[in-house]
């Protein structure tokens, strides 16, 4: 992914989201651009208009941390957006060898046995490890039941983003489909900033952009996020609607991987739904006791 283009589109999109009133500047009667002008961002960041224009053209190479922080403050970036800007700047400073797209090793990542033990020990809710491309890499038994629709279609390749945008079953599985779609794209966009030379990610984004208007529109928004904690609604074909809280933890020993655990409020209908899901999974496992090859 072209770093200059990513920088240009990210900074432009953030500038367009801020109104002069939010920064205490006069709005004026005649404004030809949404949000702030370049000159206004430059003034807020205490840099020259020419220098900020160079940054917004996509040239972050050699920019000092203090300038990046000043621009982040001027654009009112949140923590995820600040991290994304830093990643873009780091990529801009990379060597020629690092700027060539690369494909990850063909050896499939496998979890250390103690990690799999940890996942299997979580029996009250789905627990899994995913990468920044949203591939499900390691799971407990409940995940394989919870994401039954994802695993049911081989063309999903156990990838949550591909399921979200290319599988019609996702419209039923996610009652708040638009919200889930926004989150999925923000995760991929964040990963593109963190690891811009991942060929597998290039291929996934290209596939989704070609085949899904919903993805292509969201990708162009350049929204990013830290997917740490929150609540989502789901509709599982076997147990009905579930409202689940989730916690996502970055794995320090495995950069780019996230451990996620879903749970329900104790004694709630969703808590009972997870119990039913576990029972359904156990029954299915007893009938066909083979682990899913991607689980």
C-alpha cells in the first residue's frame, strides 16, 4: 500500500471532520472545504503552511515526534488515530528493502500448547486469537460453534472480514451489521498502518474492494480503532439473539495478534444463550468428534 497516498488521505479525512467552531476559530461566511483549511491546521500545530502542506501531500519522512504530536493535537486525533499516524511515519522512514510488499512465511502459525490450554480453559464464552487481517488462528470449542456460519462456507477461509462483506449469512449474524462493518474495516485499516508491507493484507483489501461496495466506501474513510472492549449483538441460528461483552488483549509476545474473549452478563438471557450454545456444541461434537481443521 502506497505510504504517501495513505498519509495524504488520512490527514485530509481527519481535517475534514473538524469544524472551526470546535477549535475556537471563526467559521466565516464563505468556506469552500469541509472542516478546517490547511492554514488553520498549520496554525494550530504551530508549523508553517508550506510545511503542513508537504505533510499532507504524503511526505512524513524525517518528521520529528514533536511535530507529529502537534499535528495530532491540531486534528484532535484519538489514541488509535495517533498510533496510526505514528505507524505511517515509521513506514515513511523505512529502507527500500522494507518498502517492498512481502508475503508472510508459508508456515502456518500455530499456538503454543499452553496458549491452546488457556483458550480451552475458557468454557463460559468464546475465546480466540486473531491477527490484524481478522483470520481466526486459534480458538476454544465454543468459538467453533459461535462462528458456525463463518466456518460453514469454505470461501470465508475462517476470516471475519471476508465473512462480513462477502457472505450473505453475516446480515443475519450481525443484527447491527453497519456497526460491525465499520469496526471490521477500522481493524484492517489499523493493521495496514502497523504493517503496510503485508502482501496477504494487500490481497485481502483488493479482494474486498473489488467485490463489495460496502467495504470500498468504508475503506476510503480511513477510520482506525483500538478494538479493546465493548458490547455487540449477534443472532446465532441455533440459540437466537445474544448480547455479549468482549475484551481484546494485544499479545506482547506475538505482535499483531489479539486474544479476544466474549462473555455475557451473569444470569441474563444471553448468559443462558451461551449455555445453550455450549450444549449444542457438545452435542454436535459427540456426533462428529473431529475438530474443525481451522480451529
